[in-house]
């Protein structure tokens, strides 16, 4: 079997690679190899327990592939032979290619702790998740190891059930501490505690033990937490096994090395998504950011460059958003903590304003914005926000502003649409107010 363009991996990066490749190359044959019969939507995994009635409601549709006339093979790639330009599948079939996009994704990060096998993992596997869903919905006491996005979103989801006791264990000082400064992380923790979630921070898991059917998580401070079920959610690591076997260059303890066109060290082989090395937009340094939004952007770039290198990847700004018990939090670029770590001299502008005007309108609440600018050039390099759902799209606006290298002056004198029922007042629009504060300094 042969394909002009072969894609390994059926996650968001794989699908976007295939669809974009078809748009750019209408006459080429395109084949996508996916291991799973049903591919789950990764970002929706925390919500398969209550908000979604079943895992089948969290399945990526194959319709975009069918519309793009992409040949879908349910199989597993076990070997890439870059010199012969072919891929060997688990069922024995071989596929020759002219261009190859590796979108093999990531795997669950594990920790070297005694008894870790007792814990469920965040796997993108339909059958595994079906078993996990039944177990967690049945359990009364659940311990989640890891207070990142998936951990807190899962805790919030499970806390929606009556008679469940949910606990989060986080080794850092706060949940979401990697992506937010303390005041935003603390606000998220308050929202979790309002839903009855127990939070243990600044401690690590020492071991997991089991006595009959009851498990215990033993912490480094000596505390023992009883659990019917345990979930490990400490992040993921790039799936680079295929690349390593093919002697495609992989960064030490990292992902597949790619250039700004998403090309690997092997001729006509590209890598995108979680398996590919990501570089920071501002510093150019390697950063371990694994987001579906980043994966899709990289997929579009790779697909556009298959036959002619013309679109460069400028790096990722790392735009995040989450929703916890009615509170939306967004972050993009540098936090204040990270700027300090990088030795960047900064100016900070803050604003707290009602999301409607006048503020007596029903449903009015505060939007809090923190903008981070470089002191010398006054370039926007980071932002953190919290408030109602509109905060998520404000985060996207600021992501674009960072990518376009907007200054405090340019942002302060920009124009935005406002409406009493939809936005803050034009007199105190938060992005403008926070920027003006910086200019005043």
C-alpha cells in the first residue's frame, strides 16, 4: 500500500494534519493510521463522569476525515523505515509514503512510588476509560494525585456527586501553580473547597498501600488518606518510541526535535503535537507545553510545509483556560513568577471591574485582569484573568496581542466593542485600564 501523505496518530494533531493537507493538496492520496477504533477528545476527559452521560459523548467524529477523502486505517504503527520511506503496521501491512507526519501524542507520566499500580491513569483509551468511569462513579472516597488542569477539573466534576469525598494532593504550594501566580491559584482552590474538595499542597506521595479493598495514600508528612479509588494526574510525556527506533533525533529526556517548519532530522518526516518539541514564543527555550490548541497550530504549519517550506512556527505562547465551580481562569505567556525566574524586568498592570454596566444588572460579577509587560520595551509578555466565562475569550485576545508584539501603549489606545449585558463599561474596560496603569508607572 502507498500514500503520498501518511499520518501516524488520530488525535487533534493527526486530524488537523490530514484535513489541512487535503486543503493544500487536493490531488494527493492521504492515509491516517489510528490505533483506536474510537478516539476520545482529550480535553473532555474530566467531564465523562457527570456532565457527559457516557464516553460516547466524548468521541472525536471521523466525519472531517471522510469529507476530506482521507483513508482511515485502524491499526498501530510499529516501525518507521526512513531510508525505504515506509511504515510497518502491527497487523503486518506496510505503507510506503512520500511525506510522513508523526502525531503520536503523549503517554501518562508516572511516579516511582510503591503501590502506584493501584492508581488509575488519564489514558486516551476508550475501554480503559469505560472501566475507570464505572469505578469512580461507584467510589465514595477518591484521591487525585496532581493539582494541574486535569486534576482540578476532575475533582470539580466528581465533587458534583452527593456523598463523595474528593481529595487532591499537589507537591507544589498551590494547585495550578505552574500556570498561575498565587492569587489566581488561591482563588481556584477556594472554589474547589466550596464544593467540599480536600486539598493537600506542599506534600508528595510517599507510598500507596491496600488493606483488603481499601487503599491508603501515605504522604511525606505522615498523613494517611483513605481511598476507594486513586487517580494519577501529574502530566504526560511525549510518545517518542517510534521516532527513537527509526533514529529520528529526539531531545534528551524530551520530544522529537523539529525545526521551525516542523521538520524532523529525517527527510520528508514531520512531527507535530505532544510528541514534538515545543519552543517558547518569547525566549525561544524548550518548554514542555502539551495543549490541543498548540498541537492543531503545529499540524496546520506542518501540512502547509509538506512540499514547500513556507510557514514558520513562531513558538508557543502557552494559552490556558479552565472553569472551576463557576469561575473561569485564563493565562497566557509569562506569569510574574516565571518572569522572575527568567530574570526579566517587568511592569504589572491590574484591573478589577464589573463584567456588565451598570453593575446593578443581574448576573454581574468581577473580572480581574493582570497584565505583565517587559519594563524596557513595554511589550506584553503575559496575562492572567479570572471571572465569568467571557474571560476565556479575553485570554485568546491577549494571546493574539502577545503574538503580535503589542505594547502597553498600543493596547491602552485600542478599540473594543462593549455592551451593557455583555462586557465591562467602555470607561473602565479592563485591558485598557490595566495597560494605562503600566503607562502611568
